[in-house]
């Protein structure tokens, strides 16, 4: 009797979950397996066909563009996540400090989150324009620039320009998660610390930061996964250029598959990207488990 | 009691009337009944002057009432990717625009046109550059949407102000003239180029420079030739010396043409249509309108041309109708006249793919309105080399190589890579891709 009682809710839950699970399998697992299958096939539009063994992997690993895209992806993801976390943490702390007008600040912070990625990219395209861009206008009027600069003309400035644009899109997510995390820290901790003579930095270092480790980890994890597969911002702002200055793996996959019709090589790059992302997130989660200190 | 027999005939008549009314009502609900069977064909194009293309389609439908054209327009930057996606998803379509630089990889699913009625006659009348650009493996895959060649677009106002008598005839003279203009304070950077790494741009200009020196960019072993290296070194030196605008490195062909239209530059080596009344000689949009002229390339004056074309999907179930459409758009109407190609010159500054079109008075007047001599344009189109005579343009790996090569070119021009190293990178990549596609 007791066994059947304990089974019934489980079975019901499984039945209720089944449609969602089926959708996940249909739209995530099956495509993933299919991409894996493609990576071992000779799939070039109008050419080839059949099993290719490791040829696609050999080809992409010998391709200097793939190596460059790999390095760019890590740099892009690393810096945009770091930037988003730092800015997001700063804003979340500001919001928690109950400054006047913080309600407006919440609205302003959430705004980029509501903007579709494609619109975000277009906004930054206008901001960086070498002829009428807002960034040039502001810097020129402040006397920082003596002439309008072309921000997307050199690999270094183009890479940092797209990182800033992408981080801007990530910040609201970080703020929301960290702000929620900050509200769960009991005020007593800070009061006790103040009584013990701890200054603001010490409170931040020994109370806020350790207790925010979990939300910080979650934010970093999500931002990292998103950054690893960032495409829209690159496609609209630089298309991987100048040279291969902003060429990232997700754009390379698109380019190989849909511009050059080499689906096998594109699938091989996509699989490598997925492997790297799994490895990074896996090791990060392991670190996260070890540092979880929330009460 | 009524002994009259039942009027079954009247009853049937009533039933017939009711049925007729019901049918009419159903038909009016569904839409007008065509007077004859109509075939609808799907036509895919990129988005240059959409209204003009729609006007041409209306003209075609008026001449061929049995055919209706369902046109879909795709932004040109996404065109090749979208078509590849449509093909891999087996999306049905009948006719389409085709870039000549993807013909090598698209030829596997494009319909060869040689066997179609009138194709042989049209092929015979085509300009060599059009015929070569649209032929792959000995088969014709397209009719010309337009052809163009590369020339020097120059600003005569700046030239005259600097006391220069004529546009440059050698590369050394070109640099010398730019120096003169810069020294006179007439322009910060006298030279601007289309060098953005996507779309055609830098490498097509490079191919033109190599052709003008009488060479090829890559030899049979896919090594960069001396003409190729000399062109790259000369081009890089103009950036190093401050004669070429460094901010122009991220300009695509359209953007560089607009930059030239600002009046701040002396020359732009580009496709000829940018001199047209819709571009540099547009009185409303261009500050150099009336002063923008075309000059031949330096040295041997050889130049390269290219052709965009109309093709047919081999999987189409309406190939006959698709042929009628592309023949109207890419060649002649039923009258035998080049109706659409002639209109493109006037409406879009796009030049033709057949011999003798320049003799039409409307075409001739249109060319003169953008500062061009119709006979010169016709001669240059007739003598332009097909891109495949300078680079392995029709190799299935070319498009991928070109994107990479454009990136290397940008790095060389920006001073991040030495010309010799850039040439080595071009060669290495070409060999790697050729090996992959040789399998």
C-alpha cells in the first residue's frame, strides 16, 4: 500500500514531464547526435558523400583559421564574462544600497535584456560607426579624439568593441541573479561585522563575496555558455574581420556550412566547440561545488 | 386531389439552378476564376532595386499571361547562405540569381541551359566575359543579369586642382599623382579602396591589378606569381605612405563608392556601375556628380570582368516556364529585343552581356549621362578577362579561399603582415583547400 502510494506521484510526474522531455530530445539531443554523425560524413554541397572517417577533424585541426577562431572564442568569452560579472556585481551592490532612484536603475538595467540580440547588434553598429557613430561624437566633443576613429578597422579594437557590445547584453542577467543573491544575505551579518569594527571592504570581502559565490557561479556559467556560442553580434558588427580578428567558432561553423557548403567540416568544428564548452562548464561546476558556502 | 403529374423536369431545373448558385458562391469565395490555366514559378533574387525587378516581372507576365511569377527577395549579404540552406532543405524554387564565383559549387544542382530553344544563338552573341563566367565544365548555366568590369573611377575636380593632366597610366604615376594631391592639401588620403573582407572587394581589386600587369595571381602550383606580389607590394606601399585611407579598410564596395561620392578622394578602383547615374554621377546624392569619370587600369590596361546571371534549379518542375522567364530577363523579349538588359542600364547602371546593346539610343544616352563613352564601355566589356583567367575563380574552393585571402589582404594593407608573408599565406591556404576538394 505504502509502495503504491509512493509510486503514484512519481509516475504522474513522469507522465506530466514526458512531453517536455520529448521536446528536449527532439530539439536538443537528436540535432546534437545528427551533428555528430555529420562530422564523420563527407557532406559538401554538390560534392563528396559517404563516410569520411576522421577526415573532417583532420582538415579543421590543420586549418589555421580554426586555431585562430578557437583562440578568439576563448578570449571573447573570457573577457566578456569577466566584464559582465564585474559590472553586474557593481550595479547589484548599488541597487542593494537603497540609493535614491534605484527603482529607475532597475528598469534601466533590465532594458538591454529586453532588447533582441539582433537589435542590440544594430545599436552597437550605429554607436561604432566611423562616420556618424555616437562613440566618436562623444569622444570628439570631449576632446579625447582629434578625428573620428574606425573602431572596427583593426583586429584589436574590433575584438574589444564586440566584447563590450556583448557584455552590455549580459549585464542585466548578472544583475538580476546577483541582486537576488544579495537579498538573501541576512542584515545581521553586516551589523555584527560593524560591531566588530569591520569596514566596508572587509564586509564585502568576508561576507558578501563568499555568500555570493553560488549566484556568481551560476551567472558565470550561463554567461560563459552563451558567450561561447555568440553569433549575432559578430555577424552584424564584423563578420569575423578585419582579417580574422573577430573570427569565433560559431561564426566559422556558419561560414563553413552555409557560405561554403562544407557541412562535414562545419559539423566537426561544431562538435569541437561543444566539447570545449562541456569541458569548461564541467570543470567550472566542479569548482563551484567545492566553493558553495551559502547558509 | 391534383391529378397533374409531378413536374420532375421543373424540379431538376430548380436543383440545377441551386447547384449553379452554390458553385458561383463557392467560386467567388475562393477567388476569381482564371480564364486559362496558369503556372506559377518561384523566382529567387537578391535585393538590388526590388521595385525595378518587380516591374520587369510585370512586363514578363503581360507578355506571358499563362505564367505567374512568385518572386522572393533575399538580402545580398545572406543570399548564398540562404540558397545553400534552401537547397539542403529541398525547398522548391524554379529560377534564381547566381553569383559567378559560386558557380563551381552550385553547378551540381543548376540546370545546364545548352539544350534550350534559342540558347545556342544567345550564347554566340554573348560577350566573352559573360560566356566564360557562366560556363562551367563546358556547360552554360546562366543568362546574364549583368556584366561589369573594373576601372579607375577618378575625381576630375581634384585632378584639375592639382594640375594633373590625365589619369594615371602606370602604378608609379598613380602614386605620384596621389602624393601631389596630398601635398597640395586637397585630400588627406587621396586613394580609397573597397577592402572589407566579406563580399567581393579587396581580392577582386587585387585580381584587377594583376591582370593589368598582364599576369595571373596564382600559378599552376598555386604559388603567388611575381605580378601578384608586385601588385600587393605596391598597394601596401600606398597605405604605408599615407596615400590610402587606413579607415577605408572596413569599407565594402557600396560604402567605398559612397565615400568616393563625398568628394574627399581622388580615385577608387571598382566595378564600373559605381560611376552610374545612381552612384557617383547622381546629382542629388554625390558631391562629385559631373566630375566622376572612368579611366582604364594602368600598365597594359587589361582588366577583369564578371557576370551575375539568371539560372534554373535542375529540380524545378517548371523548367520550360523558368527558361521563358530567364530568357526575358537575361536576354530578349518575344520581339527579339534586349528589353530588360537595356532597361537595366538606365534604371540600375548595370551593363549588359551581349554584343551591340550599347548602340541602343537610350542605352547610349544613359552611359553618356554618367560621363562614359559608350564605345569605350563596350570595348572594355568586350575585352575584359573573365575572373577565372586570373585566379581559380571557378574552383569549388575559391569562395572559401577568397574570404580568407581578403582577411590576409586587410592585414597586409594595415601593416600587420608583410606582403611576402601575406602571399605565402594565400598560397598555403589555396593548396590546403585544393587538396581537400581534390578528394
